[in-house]
C-alpha cells in the first residue's frame, strides 16, 4: 500500500475498477446477444411477436378490440336535465 494514499482513496479506486469491469462485461454481453436477421435474410426461429412478448413480459396483454358500445335511453326529462348540466358546466368556457 502506498504511503501517500489513504484507505478511502484505495477503496475508491477499487470500487471504480469493479464498476468498470461490470460495465464492460455488460457491454460485451449486449453486443454478443443474438439479433434478428435484417431484410428477411437467414432463418428465423422465433416470430417477431414472440420476441416482443419476451422483452415486454412485465406489461399486461392489450385488448385487440375496444369495449362494446353502450347506450342508455333517456326520458325527455332526463335529456333536459342533462342539457341543463352541460350548459351549467360550459358557462364561462366559451
């Protein structure tokens, strides 16, 4: 251990060296990861949707279609009351 370096300095250098090693290992792993062939060349073992599902497995599946449309038949009195509410809420916004 050098006399002019404190324990904190040596610990800091060691931590930085370990962090750099972890970063380089992650970068190498990322660069060596198999990729899908471009332009349709090569053999595809997995479909695009299957690969996407693997990447986004933490997200819930999305519905393919929207919900069914709902409608309610209102009486004339209810229509008038609703129109009054709309006018009341829209005052000052026009």
